[in-house]
C-alpha cells in the first residue's frame, strides 16, 4: 500500500519515517492521518509538528468538547483538559464529548475517556479544578503548553485566561457563544491585540448572561469550536492567516460571517505602553 505525500509515494510498509533527524510517524499513524498528510501545506513534517504540540483546553463544555475532539482526531500529541464541573443531562444537547452514560461523572474524566477511545496516541492531562489566578500559571506551565484555548462560559475566566497568556507569552484562541451567535479571535504574543485591547473589563453581572440563561443552538459551540481547533493547527504548522488582529463574528440565523479588524490598544491596561495590570487577579463580578 502506498500513501501519496506531497506528490511522492510513501511506503506504508516502513516501520517509521525519519524527518529532521527524529523518528516520526509509524505505519498506523501514516494511515490514520493520511488524508491530512496529503495536504501539500501539511505533509509529514506538518503532521510531526502537530504530534509534538501540546494544547490546554480550558472548559470542557460545548466549545471545549468540539475543540478536544477535533484536536484528538488531528493527532495533537498532548491535550490538557481543565474543568471543575460534572456532566449533566442538559449538557448533552451540545457537549459532544460526553454521553448519557457519563452523567454525574467529572467532565475532564469523561473527556479523557472519549479522547483515549478515539485516539490512544494522544496523551491526556486532566485538571479537575476551577481555573483561578492562584493556579492558572501553574497549570499552563505543568506541561509547558504551546497553545491555550479559551472555552469557558463566563467573562471573569476569559479575562483571566487572556491575562495569563499575555504574562506567560502564550498564544491562545478566544471564543464566546450565545443563542445563534458567536465570536472568536486569536492572540499571538508580540503580533497583535489581546482580549483586553478590545474589551477592557468584564461587563456587569446583570448584563453578562451565559447559555444557561439565554440558551444556545446545538451547533453554535461546534461551529466556533471547530474554528478554534483550526487556528491551533494552523499555528503549529505555520500556515494560513490566523485571526490575529481580527474578531470573527458569526450570525448563524443569517449565515453571516463578519470580520472586524482590531488593533492593539496602546492604552490597554495589560499590554499597552503603560500597563497598570502587573499581576494575575480574579475579576470581581460587578453590577449595573
């Protein structure tokens, strides 16, 4: 059997591939990722980069489920799952990494089991705890994650993830969903604005509502989560144009995708010319 890689035959009988001096892909991995490897922008070298990458997914709900499933299928080497919650029946409408049998189980345990069943090559690290200013840096440094993905459903946590990534110089993908709508952007250290450049601080608690209050269409977290996973793979392989300096807004009712250019805010309290935020802290929800 021969697999075509960038126009050249790669014999699957080879027990491994040597690329850049390192032992890379086994026969089974060549077959598993063959449809991805034959893409001229990825190839064996790109697949090796994906396999050597480490992603931390914070939040294992609607967004996180989709992100984790696709990164697992794509062959990301290490995936960290951080979530303190347990699986509930109401989660199953959109959180595809969990099943009915997982109700009552911790989300990170359920996620780990699903990932391992899909792709046993993936190393899964779980953090069954709420991410806070006291532990987020430790979690990110635990595996020295290459890319962080914000899949949480509350604003204080989103700002905390942003702040930690800016301080630790880690790229990350942000996304938020509600109803039929979603938005996403990517932060790359030194290459574009951070989340606080766009939104200085969380909205008042009375204004900021989650999916629990407003509802969300089943597919919306999947749609945005797929984009987040795509951004991570593009970053690892070094292809395409990232959503760095761009807020992508999605209106599924009208199937409208709108790109809004955003610039670094020189007055940003975190990454501006005269920053005033100098350490991590947990945002206190405020009222109107």
